[in-house]
């Protein structure tokens, strides 16, 4: 069985080499540097055909995109329910259900199931995020029908055996406890909880010790039965396939999946933080402190999205960004700093992420805020703007080069309700983000005086410095990760 596995890994190496070759070719063919922006998308030949769309009688949407360059087929099924749909007090249910799918089906124990996957050199995996849960797999073109059979069995016929439920629950709890030793992961989870408060996006995707301990097998069965339904799902198929044939196979393997009435409420917009509020997560033994600060952001379909992404790239979206230059290169306050625009189905967040020695935490935050203030004020040199737009436009084709990445992007277009031609319009939209649009979006959206700030470090050493930024709440690690149980930032 090892030979087929090596074949699949080899195909991924070929993808990586192909992507690297594209980069080299692009560099060799690049014209001399010019102050003029690069040509709009489309002139370089980057075009992705619209996927063939079929809606089965049970409501399952099937999207098929033919990509004949490599003899592989990528399956990616999305159920539009993730951790934001977890029952209150049972946070981590969506993630636990996704884990349980891999514990075998009603006709195939887990060992047999994955022996069949590995025998043909395929892959199958599952995961849950805030807005959706996923099951995906990759198979050679000649094994496409086997892939359909295995994926459909996993999604439609999970066993949820009591012994498997207890084992996966123990493993999930062990992973949560293990993550407590990683200050970066603690900081990110604590920031989400502090920023979103009682909103569903404040919940850790994998839950907390307390919430996962409370999940019963009945909770998992209920979540699966009410959320994993075909009229709440989209299947993307990308690769060396014939679109009509793939649609017929989807009908054959998924038609038995029963449609059900959905009672899933829409997720409300998250309220932005007003004023400044600082959460200090006490980690007495830390010699460095993790830092996160930001506020509520925008939906992916928001008109400010592209100008904001371009502005964020200038600010902290790359190694030559302002944050890296000012905080890392000039002052040596950290080895890593970045800013990010994270979009979800309902709002999202904009935040800066870094770490520093305990003695320089306040200086690191202040210098980072100076760069935010600079962008908000419109101090945007044309060369920085052009560099950011060229970077984003040039990187995008590589981000969706593989069938796996392209399938994920197709599903994102559906999940976020984007325009059907979003993928082909991406480069054009990036390059069309002019200086005025970037400045206005930054002034409206980048947080300055309204901030949720989270620092993971020794409270005794750094609390006094942080109090110069705003009122400080000190909590132990476990309490800081409890999501809606945290006192919300000002303005809630």
C-alpha cells in the first residue's frame, strides 16, 4: 500500500515544482521596473472557467470544474454549519462531529475505511471552521468512482459508535489541554473571545475543556442530523474530470441523502468594540508576551473589502510591510509581526498579531499603532500602493493553482455570497483599488481608539504598562478562553 501513497505525494511535488516554475518564468519575463501599475487581470491569461452547476433533487449543489493538467480529482464537500452553530454550553460540537466522521461508517469500521482509501493512494480528511464543516479527498482520475463511493459513505452513513465517541472526545480534550502550552494559540483564542464577547464567533472552534466535557453523543447525533443535510451542503469537484459525467456520479452516490427542513437562524452582525479594553492573560512564567489587537471588520462582499486588503498589505501583509520595517527591522522589537483582514459570513475582524520581550510590550504596541495611524491618515506613498497591488494580484493565481485550493476557493465564493465571476475578477478588483479608496477604507475600518487588546504574559511585570492603553482586566488562561463568559469590551 505504500507505493500508491508515494504516487500521490509525488503528484503534490509536481504541483509545487510547477508553481515554482511559474514564479521563475514570471521573474525572467518581467519587464524593467516602472512606476506605472501592472496591466489589469485578463491580459496575462489568468482565467478560470465557471464551474458547471447542478442542483440535485435533494437540494445538494454540485459544482464541477475541469482542470486537465494533472490526473487527479479533488472532492470537497461543505456543510454550511460550523462552530457558530454549536449549541450554547456545548462549544466544540461541530469540530467533534467532523472528527467522528473519520471513525468509520455503518458498513466500514475506521480501519477498513482508510485501508480502502490508502489502497488507491487517496486521501480523506474532515474539519470544522466557524461558518462551515468540510469533508474532502483527493484521488487519481481512474479512481474517481471509488472516491465518490468513499466520500459519500463517510458523509451519509457515519456510525457514531459509543466507544468511538468517547475516544474522540478524550482526544479532543487532550488537544485542548495541549494548546494551553502554546502562547500564540492561547492569544488567538483569547482575542476572539474578548473581541466578539457573547457572539458565536467568540467561541473556540474546538471548544473549551468545560464545553467539550459537556457534549454527549446525543448532542453530536442531533448536530449531525439537523445540519448535515443535502440542502445545506455544496460539493465541489475539481480536476481531471468530465463535468457531465461527474454530475451524474454525484447524483448516483448522493441521491439517497435525505432532504430536511432547516431551522438554522442567520448569524447576526457582531457589534464593534467602542473605546479601548485590555485583557491581560496571566502567564507568570512567560519571558515573552503574545500581543493581539484589533476590532470587528467587514464581510467578504463588502465594498470596502478590496481597498482594505490592499491597505492591510501595505500595513502588515508582507515581509516588506510597514509593521515589519518599523517594528522588526528598525527597532528589533520582535521577530514576527503582521496584520490580517479575516472575513466571515457575518462581519469578521481586523487585527495585528505579534510578540515581544516583556519589557518592550508597550513600545511594540505603540509603534504598531503609529503605523495604523499613518495609514488611517492617508500617508500612502504611490510606490507602496503599487507594490501591494502587484503582490496581491501576482500571488492570487498561485493561491488557486492546485485542484485542492481551487475547490476551496469555489466553495468560499458560494459561502460568502460573492459574484459568480469573483475568481476571474480578483486581480482586476485589487488593481482597481486606488489610493483614495484605500485611504477612505482605512479611515473607516482600521481601529485606533476603538480597540480590543489581548496580551498573554506575566501580569505582575506588564500590567502597569498596559494600563496606559486603557482599563485592564486580568484573567488566568482557562478563564480567558471561555468565550461569551468573558466580560465584553466597552460598548456592548
